[in-house]
C-alpha cells in the first residue's frame, strides 16, 4: 500500500503543478478572447465608419481560444469535483455501496474517455489537412483540444483512483 500512496502523492504533485499552469494559460486565453471580441465589436460598429478595414478572422480566433480554454480546464474540474452530479444518492449511502457506485461511475467514465481519445485521435488524423475558413488554421489546432481534455481527465481520474485505493481520498469527494 505504501507504493500506491507514494505513486498517488507523486501524481497529485504533478497534477497540482500542471493545474496551476493550465489555469493561468486558460485565464490568458479567456482574456485574449474577450479582447478580440471587444475589438471586433469596436471594429464592426465604430471603426468601419472611418477606415475600410474588415477583420473577419476575429470571431474564428475567439472561438478557437475559447475552445482551448475550456478543454484545458477539464482535468481541473474533475479534480475539484466540479462536474455536474447529483449528490442526493451517494451522500445517503453507507461506505460499501458508495464505493461500489463510485467504481461503476468511474468505470463508465473510463470507457467513455478511452473511446473519446481513440476516436478523437482518429478524427485529428482525418482532419489534418483541414483549414479553417478565415484564419486558415490547421485542423489539428481545433480538434486536438478535446483529445487533450480527455487525456487530462483520464490522468486526474487515475490519480483519484489511486487516492481512493490507498485511503487518502473518499469516493466522490473531489480534492
């Protein structure tokens, strides 16, 4: 059990460090998205009367930044216990049925994440030559975000499993 506990603490330390980086990166992406959208509104309704400057790529760039900011935070949300869930059932269960429900839910999540990662990687390969309409950004720039988000969730889920298994965490507790 000591080896599992050490592995859990090591993985949790990596998770915390990576989570801090992704929170900062995601915040920067959201700020950039807001700035781009404010500029787009300013350009479309004010600046266009003085200068014939059309910037059609701003909406597309804001969309890409928002997509990446969301998917970078998926693992953090899972770690914090933030996914939408009904606590009415498992809060009322005794420890053994609660652990059984935890195992069932996490196995279903594992099944979903493995499928999402496999098909996501296949989709990224299929759209490798795709280019966005205005930015002409490559398809992988858009479609690797969900795959990365699922990988981050899988890492957090494995870390949480180890924490529950060695007794450091309670099932469905989040952090």
